[in-house]
C-alpha cells in the first residue's frame, strides 16, 4: 500500500474544505474567528479548572 506524501509547508497543502464553502458560510466562519481572536487578545480564556471540567465530561479520569 502506498501512502500519499504529506505537504511539508502550508503553501504545498491542497486548498482546505473551508475555502470551497459558499460565501455566506465563509463570511460566518471569518466573523467567528475574528470574534475569538478579539476575545483572546482581551485575555478571555477558559481557566484550567474549566478545561478540566469539559475534559471530564468526555474522558473518564480525564
């Protein structure tokens, strides 16, 4: 069985599925990314305890 070579740099990678999405979906995605980047710039992150709580929901003894 042969394996498809993996790109070694981002510019060698094929276009992502997101780039093939309809314009309204891309606009929504871009808006969400901008909102999340702004929140990160403002220092709004989940605390370690909040992250543990979410992990605990899905992974036993997480």
